[in-house]
C-alpha cells in the first residue's frame, strides 16, 4: 500500500476569516457551518493563525442574548480575530505523510493542521477528526466478513 499523505484526506477549500473580522462575525461563521476550526489569513492571503470553536467559547461572554447581558458582554463581540487566534502556527505541506501529520498533532497537543503551500497560503486543513474518520474506514475495510463491525465474533 502506498504511503498515505495529508492531501489524501485533507478538507479543501478551507473556511477562512481575516485578521480584522469581529468575534461576532466569527461566531456567525461557526453557527452556519459544521467547522470546528477557521483559518485566519493575513493581508497577502498567507495563513496567519487558527481559531477553534473552543477559542471562540473562551472569548465570548456566556451572557450574550440573556437577560443578564451587559454592555461589556456585547463588547466582546467587537474583538477581532487577531486578538483571539492561535498565532503559534503549526502547519504541514500536502505531501506530508499522514503518520507524520498525526504525530505532529499528538506531540503539539493540537486538533488541526493547516496545509500550506510554499508561500504559506492555506490550501487545506487536516483535523484529528479526519484522521479518525480515515482510520475507521480502514478498520471497517479490513474487517473479516464473518465478524461484526467491531471485529468481535457475532
């Protein structure tokens, strides 16, 4: 079997936001999509950072839309992507082996890797969910037909 590479399982195109998009706008993107990570792009379109749905939750007031909402709660929606994004970007190239990419995610304790080209433009994203989805398909494919999906005798 040939070596599996990131390009084989990455998601492309990627949902992006700009450095100056507001937290309110970012919240709307997460609510409209099924994504758990957004790529933040810089002025030249380069990958500048990542915002996860967890980053958003850490930076948004739990009182938004509730009776206890205050002006300070509403102001958190005005913050910008560059203020809440993860700047320590860990990325891979599309020809990186899946094994190496998974190892990077585990070693760095991160759940996604932007896939970038030579100019640091984001061309895709690979997440732990993508890796698990691939692994489950492989396990199901290799399963003995005489056994159930779990591999245990029926």
